[in-house]
């Protein structure tokens, strides 16, 4: 297999190439003066199993993923595998209100036009994979094991998910961090504000990590950490797979936390945990 390093995730793509013992394909990916994307492979790739590492967020990265996949097909790649570290529009995973777009499905339909295999990471909802209905294989990899191992080093002794939907993540992380876990119950008021139902937690004097799939505005984490402080937690960390950090999320959260960490599915100053391990492990099973 040979890796094309898309511009969204150069660090992760480099780690994937190195771990799998393959030199990345030399490419020239840049912008024309008008902002349009230019992609060129500077070496032949016909007959190769090509792995494209590129997120589909924000929109220009999605377009780059589509262009790179079509390019690999046009140049005669034997197979094209899309490693999509962060699948943009993952949260638009159904029609919530009549007449609106089912955008996660739209994205899947377009990506599978030139991709034979799809590798996603901690999709907001696992069943979004079903939208890739015309590929050889599709998988949802989890980095929660890596997060758990990382938190174990910080001597974390309790894991908390901010809502019921994320309790599976808390369970997975706790298994690797070798500690207990629980969940809060969140109600979203608006895009930036959430409310937590009162709940007594066994966190007095403990080092606690809040774990979620995505941190966006930080509203969810902010409220969860308040609950933990009120109940006597000694230290509060927050950790996620995808650090979107919209609207100054890092600046809002850093002062109130003892540590803020994310994986490298979205590269940012907090992405200290790499998703490369489980991704390469899976790629080896399908591409050898
Ligand atoms: C929602 O269900 C997700 O799992 C996250 O909890 C949510 O995206 C976090 O958003 P924010 O950081 O804006 O509260």
C-alpha cells in the first residue's frame, strides 16, 4: 500500500506511512490563485493500493478528498482506500426536520464514487457507515483505547461522559485507563448552551477525565466540569477523538481544565494522541 497525504492531516498521514513501513506518494497539492485545488501525483501509482488520508471537514478538505480519490482512480490505482479521520457532516446523520438535507448520506454517496474502502474514526453515529452502500469495505475505527492508555499515564481514576450517548466511549476509555466510569445527562438548549441534569457522582478528591467523541464550542465540557468541581473533583481533564474547537473552544476551556487533549484526527494544539495505531492495524487486514 502507498499513502497519499492529504493536506488536512499531514501529521497523521505521515505516522500512518511510517507505521506501515511505506514511503508516502510524492504529490503536489496546492491552491490556484483563485482558491481552486490543484492535485498532482509526482510518481506513477498504477497498480498500487492507494490510501488517501484526508478529512472531509471543512468543506474545502472534502473537495480535496474527492479530487484525490478520482485522481488515484484515473492514474490506474488497483484500489483506493479513503482514510477519513474526521467525517464532516457526521452530525447531520438523519433528516431531523422535514425538507432538510441528509448531508452525511450525500457525502457518503459522493466519496464512494472513487473510493473502494472507507475507514472512518469514531463516527458520531456508527450507523452512518450504512450510507457507504457501494464499497468493498467500510469500518468505524475507535481511538478510545489510545485515549484510555494516555489517561492512565495521567493517573486518572474516573471517566465521565457528558451524556448517555457517549457512555460507550467512557466505558471503552475506562477499560484501558483501568478505572470506573459514569455518565451525566445533557439537554441542549442551543448551539452553545447545554444543561446537565443533577446527579451525584463518586468523584470527591478524584482525578476525573471527561470523554466525548467531539468537542466543538466546548459548551458541553464546560458544564460537565462545573458539575465535577461542585462535587469535589481534585483535577478535571477533558479528552475527545475530534477536537473541532469552534468559536474559540480551546481558549474557553483551557483556563477551567487541568488538561485538554484530543486525537490527531483534527490537527490542533491539543492533539497529543495519535489515531495511527488502530488505523494501520486495520489497513494491514484489508491491504496487507
Ligand atoms: C454531541 O452529541 C457530541 O457528542 C458532542 O457532545 C457535541 O458535539 C459537543 O459540542 P459542544 O462542544 O459544542 O458542546
